[in-house]
C-alpha cells in the first residue's frame, strides 16, 4: 500500500530512529535481552524437556504408585487439570469470570448417567458417551452465552451464579434427573487393582487435549481478539473485532471440555446427586487454581490444579469434616490475591527468567539484588528522539 | 481511496446538556482539516457521533455519498474510517506487535499481516518495542502506537483526537511529519487539537466549534485572526472590538 | 383461594422489605466501591448467629440484641474492608475484589461450622411464633417486626445519605470517584464506612432471617446471597430504591408461585431475573451504561 512506499521513501534524515533492519524481512521479532516480557509470552522458558518430563511422569504415575488412593487422587486431579484449563480458555483469556461452569460440568455428568441408563450402555461402551456429553454441554452454552455475554462483567458473574442455582435447583426437582436422590451411574465391568487406570488415562488425555486447545487458541488470531476484548472490549469492537461471536465461541469450547470432564467424573464416582454435581465450591476451586497458577496463562491452571487439588483431597481425607480445608482455602486465596495478584507461578517465573538472563551476562550481583528487591526493573522507555 | 466526511445538522444532548447543536462540517477528501474549540465545545462528542460510539439525536453523517449515521463502530471502521482517542486506548497486556494484529485486516494472510504491522511500526518509529507489552510504553509511544494501529486497515479517513496532547515537542514534529506523509498519499484527516502551532502548521483548513456549533471555518491564517474565534476562546471581550 | 393469595402477597411484601434492606446494603457497597460483596450472604448468617449467641447464652431479647450486633457487624465490615479489600488495585481489581469477598465468605463459613456445627438452629422469642389476625389474614408478628425494622433502617439510610455531609460525600463518590477525590473527599474513609454500613444492615437482616427461616446453618448463606444478587442485578446496580421495589416484587412472585408449585418457586426467582436481564441488561432501574465493561 502507499503508506509502505511512503515509509520506504522517507529520507534517512526524517526518521529520528534508525529503522530496524529486521523489519524488512519477515517476522521473527528480535527481543532485546532485558526487555521485560510477561512470563506467559515466553513460555518457552518452560523448556520442552521440562514439559516432556512432566508428561512422562504423569503417564507412568499409576504404574509406579499402584495404591488405589494415589490413583484416585490422580484421576480427580487430572480431571481438574482439564476443568481448570477449560475454564481458563474462556475466563482467563476473555476476562469474563464465570462462576457457573459447574452448569456445564453437571450437564455433562447428568447426560452421561441418563443416556447410559436409557440406552443400556455398560462397561467401556459408556466412554463413547464422553464426547457426546461434551457436545451437549457445548450446545447449552450457546443460549446461556447469548444471554450472559451481553452485559458488563459484574453482571456477567452474577448471571453465571444465577444459572448455577437454576441448574442445581432444576436437577433437584426434575424427574429425568432423579430429583434430589439423583441417578446412579452404570457399574463398570472391570475391577481389581487397576480399576482406576482407564479413568486415569482418559483423564490424562482429556487434560492434554484441553491444554493443547488452549495453546492453539492463544497462538491464533482468535485468541488475540479474545485477549484484546479482555483489555478493552469497546476499543476492540471499534477496530472490527466481533465481540459476541468471539466470546461465544470461547465459551462453547470451554463448555465442551468441561462437560466431558463432568461426564468422566460422574462415571468414576458412580453417582450423580445434585448437591455434589452442582457444588458451589466447584467453581471457586477452579478459579483459585487458575489464579494460583497465573490467570490467562497456559501453564497456570495446569500447575494450579496439580498443586491445589491433591492438597484439597488430602485435607478432606485427614479431617473428619471439610471445614478446615474451607478456611485454609479461603485464607490461601486471600494470600494469593493480596500478595501475588498475578499468581504464584508467573511471579516465581519472573524471578527465574530474569535470574537466567542476568546469569548469562555473568552479573551475579544484579541478580541477587533483583531477587531481594522482588521486581525486575522495566527498561527505560522512550528511545525515540 | 478518497473519502469526504460530512456531518450535517448533527445534534446531541446528554440530559440537560446540549453537546452538539445543529453542527455541520465537511472534511474534504485528501485534505487535513483541523477541528478546534474551547473545552466542552463538543469536539469529542462529534467524533463519537461520527464513529458510532454515540447515537445522534438528529442530523446525518456521510462518508462520500453513503450515509453512516448511527452505524456501529465496527461498521464505521469497516467502511474505512479510523479513529484515535484522546486518552490513549491501547491493549496494555498485549505486546505492541499484537496490538497491531488486533484490527480486522481484510483477510490478508498471516505473514503479510505481520510484515504490514512491522512496516507501520517502523513508519511511526516504535518498531524497536514490537515485543514489549504495550502497557510499558511511555505516553508518547502510546500515541504513536494508536496512530499505527489505526492505519492497519488502510482507512481512507483518519480521525485523530488530540494526537499532540501531552507529547514532547520533538515528538510532535515527528507526528506532524507522519501525518503529512500519509496525507500526501491521499488520506483524509480530521484532527482535533488544542496545540495551535500544530494545527496551523499542519492543516489545510480549520473549523472552529463552540458550544456545539460551528462558528467559523476556513484556512488557518484567516481563522487565526477571526474575531469570532477569539470570542469563542476568550469570551465576550473580543466581541466588543 | 383469595385469602391464600392475599396471604402470599402480604408475606411477600413484608418479607421483601427485609430482603430489600440486605440488598440495599449490597447495592450501596457496589455503588460506592464498585465491588460486588458476595460475602453479604454469610454476613447475614453471621448476624443471625450473633443474635443466636446473645439470645441463648446471654438471654438477651432479640431486638435488644440488635443494639450490640449492629455496631459489631459495622466494625467487622470496616475491618474486613481495610484489611482485604482496600489494598487491591490494578487492572484486575473488579475480579480480584469479587474473589476476595468470596474468600472472606469461605473463611467465615468455615469458622461458623467449627463453632456451631451443621445443625439447624433458629432464633426464638415470644413474637416469633405469634401472629396478628387482620381481616382474613394471619400476619406473623415477626414479619411485621421485620418489616418495621427494615422501614426504620431504610429511613435511617435515607437520612444519612441525603441529610448529612457524610452522606453527600457518599453520593458524590458514587457518581464519580475521581472527582470526589479532587474536591477533597477522603474516598478511603467513605468507602470503609460505607462497607461498614452495608454490613451493619445484615445484622438486622440476620436477626429477622434467623427468626423467619425456621432454621439455618452456615450453608444457608448460598441461598441468601444468590437471592440478594439476583435482586440487586435485576434492580440495577446502585439503585437503592430500585432494590426495595425489586425485592418486594421478587418475594411476592415467589410467594405466589409457592401456592401452586412449591418446588419451582425458587427457580422462578432466578428465571425471572434472567428473562428480564435479557431484555434490559442494565436492570429495571439501572443507570449505568449497558456496554460490557
């Protein structure tokens, strides 16, 4: 376009800065060392080997720790990894905090048990219902989204809470969902020491899929538009971003994975009862996990779930009542919000990344000073005239 | 790529406050038109009305011969009108380059889009910050970023709301030069500014707004000495002359 | 049938007044501080438990107990605001304050469970079971008392907001925080006191709720907060008068539906909210812009 030619033609004297030669060639943007980046953008700092090790560790976990309690923890934790990633896919990227994702979870769960009963499915066949359960959850996300996404963020949160209660109360009252006594899931036709394993590996697959999709979203234009919406929705709209379709698409994707997770979970625990399927603490736990690990990042919800869920399960096991875990979680939440608002991991990650760069420069003193000062210093702005 | 922007008889009130009263102005194609006036005269409201951020009570807005009154901001943008804001609105948690990739870009392939974005960043002079978070930019750099990303979709008409506001003097020259270059390629500019030197030195024509109506319009030298303009800025003293 | 309907309407109006009071606290906090205090539900329950302790262990009459619980809740509110809400700033402030309130609610709930267990308790006095016979209706005394208290509290709120300098500062902050700061209003102090007031009204609501509900546990907070949120959102954030009207409307509708379909009465509550919001996203009396943040 003419502006490009104009830029090219401008005599050297006009430009007050030397044009970056890298810009005439295609993209890779050179990043000067020391430039402060948000930790998630350079998640290559979480090296490929690190991720591979993690995946391998997760994969062999049930073969090493065959204790049923351990694999039990494993299944639930991985399910929450999937759920947290799915939640983040929508809420983390768009900034619209949903406290009603339990609706999708529960829909997937109830669909599975009711369909399995009606279609007489047993054993491994039930697993075929999982993607269907996800699809059903994704389907109901459309009308819910169309209503809820038209309002400002405060109201959005409250509407999701309202949806949650509507769902919970409906499940308690409708006959198809068995009322307040719920519906039994089909009984798997395998048993024994490795009973948990199929569930475990499916949960692992689900979690992996959710994470992969999150990565794909983040790298896409779609993800960019979502994040722009998070920063300034009106401005994004004024630049041609179609906010409603973008937000709705993210919600539908998120609901799909959450629904599948719910279905897998209900088959695992054997029963769908309204208070447990639609648990008010469910969304709170998911939000905490995402915040803990770093809202809007990819690794954040994963690591948040991997750390917090086993903790919660362990605490529930130890205490005869779960009230202490509530207090603990509330307190933990407050600590994270007040002192580590970007999440534990991005803050720690920041220390690590700057640490690495400084070490590369061989400047130990600076690294130590940075560590105690607790924040890296942003580069001097304005290298323009 | 020409675009004449025309507002005819636009009125807008907010409760009891009449922000625009039968306001008519023309920004001719390929020219730089300045819009000045005291605070509260309705300049930003006019911008909002043109670009769809506010609905007008009466009157029409035309882009060439097409009526765009009441069109949504997305639509106005898609028709080729770009606009910046007085208080810079960028996406702070995206990188500078990502900011450039947000505007809808008429279906170009990804590689071209990045190139085009980097070209624009070089043009405005902030290419060196392409990988930094936009939130870390200084005020002047944000102004440049806004200018850059408004140009991504090659708008025929560009509305700039105080592009020189709060920016240091050498940067102001830089911005003025860039605007002249873009204008020489045929783009229409409508610029709101308080910086008289900037306006008088850059614009082909200046329109003066006061209390929601146009009180004067013409070339800078004429406007500068027009008593009605002095009146608008300084009050009734000048009118006694 | 007519008397049943009349009864339901009467109960709806009276009960609605109490909900309105608690919702007013919520909407006041939103208007001034721009945060949604999701802990309001557990505050009500806390207020109920405080009244319970005073009544059962100190044998203090419920109404007299209010003279203690109201200031106590006020102080609790101010402290919570100062410690946990005030320090929050930044781009994510709206979400973070919401979650902070959630976290506080969780902690309070856990503590209440520790102290009182999960058994149902209720507040009792001679007037909690008596009722007045008016025309064809039986109006429970406690409903009348509750409504009366709510009326008094609303009156007090009105006087504070519209007849005192402090109230003017509150209203100014509600309209424009930056401008308020510029003219010398100590926004922090105003915020803290407003949060305290918003919490203090839950002491009254708590006492009435504890007496009306026929039994409560720490878990009751979920039902409460969801109703309060629904009322406030439907009314439109920041509209206190709107909260009053909406609360009465909602509780009356629910009471009416309850005659025919008790199971679904509560669902209707939420459905009404969702439906109305679809057509009027800013709420019935909302005055804020509709655009998503």
